[in-house]
């Protein structure tokens, strides 16, 4: 999950709520549905995680088949989709990519379903990783998203493209990352000096 967030710029809850149908291995894309302010967008599926994620999704599908065998397997459907597509809630493609280990009672319907994992699990894992890596700076799951944005700008991505990838309504929000980059001005070689090997 952490690799997906750093490699795509997803928000924590966007990652947790990701459905199998929204991961496109062929195009190398992740489709984010109903992100912040209800907006849909497309971002990268990092090459590094594709094989691992494909294997993980196969295990999720096996878990779903087991739930179906036990008389369950229904998943929460967003908005009015459940009413429009009455059988979709049992289809593998609608299952969460990161489901919880156990089924629980959905308070909206009173039915036993398998929900997505809790945000706190990933937050604790990242906190533990930061401590074990002896990183002295403040770092959270959201830091992975910030790092994605900063590193993309450092690699020369157009700020408007980055705005779309991050799902920012205003480019001014995306421009914050250019200020982070400016702190490293001493590490950048002047283009004229580089031209003459100075």
C-alpha cells in the first residue's frame, strides 16, 4: 500500500478504498473514483509493484470466492450503483484491493460484509518503518504523497500534469511543492557552469 501511494500520489483513503476494477495492469494506470470533492482521476500504476499487486489481487479473489462459498461476498457499493446494478456487489471486480482480514456488520445495511482495511493499520506500519529506519524527521503516510509530488517535479513533470495526477482543484496547491524544491538550490548545478564543466 505504501509503495502504491508513493508511486501514484494517491491519498491514504483513496488507496484503502481502491477496487479491483480500478487497477489497469495493461495500461499501467490506477483509476481513482470519488476522490476528494467527489472527483475521478487517473494516475500511475508503478511498474515496481505490478507483479506483487497482481499476486495480491489473486489472493483477494480467492478470499472473495471463499466468502461466496460461505454465503457472503457482498461488498458495499458507492452511491446508487447498488440499486442500478443489483448483482455487482458480489462480483470480484468490485471487491476492495485491500480488504479487511475479517468480515463485519455493515452499519448501513446490517449485513455481514468484508470492508476495506482500516487506515490506522497502514499509519502504524509507516510509523514503525520510520522508527526502524531511524528517520529523525516527521514522516507519515501523507509524506509518501508529498514525496511523489516533489520527486515528479524534480524529474521535470509539467506542473499542470502533476495537478491532475494529484487531483488538486487549484494549481496553487500543487505549486507548494516547487517551494520545497527551492530549498535544495545549493545542490543544483548552474546550467552555465555545467555547460563549461565548472
